[in-house]
């Protein structure tokens, strides 16, 4: 069956097996994929003898809006947020699986475009979409599971940071939050920040590089820098102090903030969804390429501070139900 | 935080991080789990150097009804259907991950009871729930991903059956379909068939045993025996003939069918959701314990037949959207 991209053919008309064919045919699997879609399970290489695995669920209207993002962008985002978790463990991503729950009257083209976006991001990370499921639901829900390989290194958890460690980040901060405000005000530009909200571009290779450099703790910045450093601080029983001089907003962010009457520094410190990586490294380590020093690990009693002071910016991140 | 089992505390009141604590604390992970929940990813043993992986999505009102099944039973089912896919590849299950999307006004106890059921089934299979996600959605959706290990054997796909092979099954057939009709008529007993609908009991160990015995093709019976043998026949480019004399309904099924005016033989041939395993074996193989011969692999032009005849029982299984 040729892939149907008509806007008028629905998921129900295409049917489960037709959809699976349309979603899986003509895809080129990378070497990690030993057996791709089409059977009860896929088979993925795990050369390390251990496998890192993580799962995320994204819901239309909660995690994405199809009036703000095209399906390709939502697909990219769904894969990116999950692969960022793999990278944040210090692992090289090896594969993703996807589950779709969707209404029967959804145009089938939305699913194929979502899948196209997933493959775009998967290929960026060097992995394949190796399997999945498509079922009926009133709400469009996308679940993603990613696998990764540690190449013989220990996993980099949130709990290994020690006082005196250097705190560093790799990747953008504040861009997705800026894009969210732009979209919320009804604008569609500047496209740089808007696209940062539509799909993050996590620096996947920076995760294994940090692990190889001896990172003591790592996390991807999904909730916001201070919130996610807070997760490291809690798990490691340490404090963390970041310096705003090392976290100056990009000129583009400052322009957007000025236009909207917003605080660009706050976006950098508390904005989520950029999926940068944040990590602690031993004091004298040479940071891998792309990583920049932003602070230092302190003792637990100091908590998470900004320039030595408790942060006064209000909420320190996003939590389901509680703050939304 | 103590696990909250109050019927009156909602998911929204408990909050995302409180929920994750309640869902993960006090769980005992098996040896496969090298790093459990609480970080960006989990770490699972993959001694074979390859990992079998499969994902399923279950939606309230489509795959389960909380007025027909308790949350524990839904949790058992969600894990069982996914682990059955791992077993059907010939692999030993090693771990599961779970994603919940649920309304904020859902009682938090529903999630903890779902999780209790997942752990019940996971422990039955010797695996742990190693990670997950909890997000907000209007519809309750449960996504499950399972991993497994092939212990050095080739994966048993759907495509290796050859004419002359023996066709065999392990596990119950028709019970879930009988239970579905009982529940649909408003009854809650007999409990044997009703519980078979609420949660399958796949014979996990029979999958690796079949692989070790040289099974040429295998599938788990989710859509119905004839439909799933049809998947093997299509993938292997063969025909399959099953013999009703080897597929006689259990006495209990016959009693239920008589009471409801239904056809027990039809339940056995076309009823889904029991997640028995069906496989083809070389002609002279000694079948592993629990497996019983039900037919033979023929040539493709004969298709899937019952006692040498095309089956006249109507639809041969369940497909999303198309037939529902």
C-alpha cells in the first residue's frame, strides 16, 4: 500500500494494519537495529551487556498543541525528550519505540507526519524507530521508549555530585520558555525561539562525552535549570550555586524578552523543555567540547543558590497537576 | 511519604513527584535491574549483548473497563500482554517500564492499585518495573514497554515456518472470549472465564523453551488463534491447517457456551486476548513441556484452514477501528 498522505483519509479508514504498514515501510534502520518492526518484538544491539532505558508519555493539549506545532515537529519533540534522558545517563542512544493512541477520525496523515518527524530526530541521533503500537483513544497520546548503550562506563546518575565539583551545561537554556511565551501571545515568530519550543535539539553526544570525562552527576534540563539542579542536589545531598555571569541570556533572548516585557534571565534559570544537559564534574577536569562552567557544588545546607543567594524567581520548574 | 490508598485523594492532589514516590517505593527489584526508578533512565542487564523490546498501549474503554476489572487486574493485564510479546520472540523477560496518562481527578489509589497489579505480574515473570512516567490526560492510557534476553539463541520470528512443520500451542484458548461474553451480558461469574478476560496468564517460560527446542516461528495469540496463525502464514509464506480434534474446548468453556447459547469451538479458534503462544516446530522435534500439537504447516496456496477447510466462522480476529 502506498503511504497515504491525504488529509481526508482517517485513521479509522486506513485501519490498524494499514497504518502500521504506512508507518514502517521504506524506513532505513541503522546497524543497532538487528530486527525492526513487524514481529512481536524488535531486537536491538546491546554491546555493553547492559541497556539504559527510559520512557515518556506526551499528551495533546498538555505537552504539545497541533495548532502551535506541525505533526513533524511534535514527532521530533517526542523522540528528542526521550533520547535526552538516555544521553543524560551518559549513554549513546541505540533505538526508540513509539506507541500512538488516537481518535479514529484523526487524519492518517497526522500519524505519518508524526512518524516522519520521529525519524528525523532518530536519524539525527543515529538510531531507528524499531517498533510500536497504534490504538484507538479519544485523546491523542504519544508514548516513547528509548534504549541506549553505556560503552562499558558506569551510568551517570543524579546522586554522585560532591562539594567542590564543577557544575556545567551543554546546550541551550531559556529558548523553549521564550518560544512558549511568544506562542502564548499569539505570535509565530521569531522562528528561532518558536521552533525551540516546538522541538528541542538536545546535544546527545555531550552525554557520553561527559561520562567519559568522569562526570559525577548528570540530568537533562526538562523542568528548568534550577529545578533540575535541585534534583541533582537532592539526590546527591549537596547544594549547588550557579553564577548569573555564566548564564547570561543570548542576545536573541534579550531582544524577545524586551519586546514582550519579560525577563530573559528568568527564562534561562527556570525555563524548561530545552533539554540541555547539566552535569557535575570533578574540580580539575577539562570539560568536554561544548560544555561550559556555570557554577559549583556546595554543601547541602546551602541548597540551590544563584550568585550565593536563594532564588527569588518564584516557582523553580514545572510539575504535572500541581502547578498547571 | 506513606503510600496513599485513600479513595478520596486525587492524582492532582498527590502531584507528580508524590505519585512517583508512591509508585516506586518499597518495590524489590530483581537481579536484572541494575539501576531502578528515580533517575533519567534505568539500567537493565542484557547478558546476551542484544535486547528484545516491545511496546503496547492500553486505553480505558477500549482495552479495559474499570467497571469490569479492578485496577490491579488491569495492571496485571497491561504487563502480561507486553511480556507475552517478549516470550513469543523466544526471549526471557528482563524488565518492564510503564507510562500513565490520567485525569487529575482520578483517585490516586487507582494508580497505586494499577501499579500493584503490574508488580504482581512482573514478579510472576521474574522481572521488575524499572521506570516510567506519569502525565495528565483526559483519558486513562497505560503504555508498557518490556525488555527480554535471548540467551544466545536467534529470535523466533513469524517468518520461519516451513511446510511440514508441526504447529503447536501452549496456554489457554477461548477463555478470554468467553469471559468477554459473560461480562457483556452483565454477569460476573463463572469467575474462571471472567478473570481470564480481566488478565491473561501467558506461559512466559514456554517461549524460551520453544526457542531452545528449535521453534521455526512463534506468535502470541492476542487477536485469535486463526488470525494470529494467519500472521505466521503470511510472514512465512505458508499455509497452516489446524485440527479441531486437537482444539476441543475445555469442559468449563462448553458449559459457559451452553448457558449463553454460544459456540465454544468458535471461542477457541477466534477468541483473542488469552495470550497463549503458538509456534511451528520442525517435524520430528520433541515438543517442550506444556506444548500440544494442533496442526501442520502446509503450502501457501492452501491458506489457513480448519480440518482442511477454509474457516466459515466470520471474522478471524480483532483489528483496531476496522471491526470495532
